[in-house]
C-alpha cells in the first residue's frame, strides 16, 4: 500500500498546479479553500507532502465532475503502469 501512497503523492503533485491555475487561484487562496497553510499547499504542489483525506476531498470538491473522473481514472492508469513495469 505504501507504493500506492507514493504514486498518489507524485500524481497529485503533477495535477495540483495546473488545476489551481485553471481555477485562477493563488496558492494562498487554494490553501484557504482547502483549510491548510500556504506552505503546506506549496509542499503538495512540489510533491514534498501528500494530500490528507480531508484535504483531497476538499480539493476534489473544487473540480468539475469531468475533472474528478479524470483524476481518478488517471491515478488508476498510473497504478496500472507502475504495476506492469514492476512485473517485467
């Protein structure tokens, strides 16, 4: 399960900044919406920290239904890719 946590952390870090930019939010503003500090949010974007479950749910709540589906399906593809590359 720890491998999935690392995959999730890296995947969400790649997704967070473009999503924030598309919402036209600063790191300070999105951090406020996620009820975390700006410093914590910056760490999330850099992949230095992971989303807690409440923070992830608040983040998903800022997205459209299609974007949520893209996040979930994209993560599934990342997991599948990681598992398949490890099997060779």
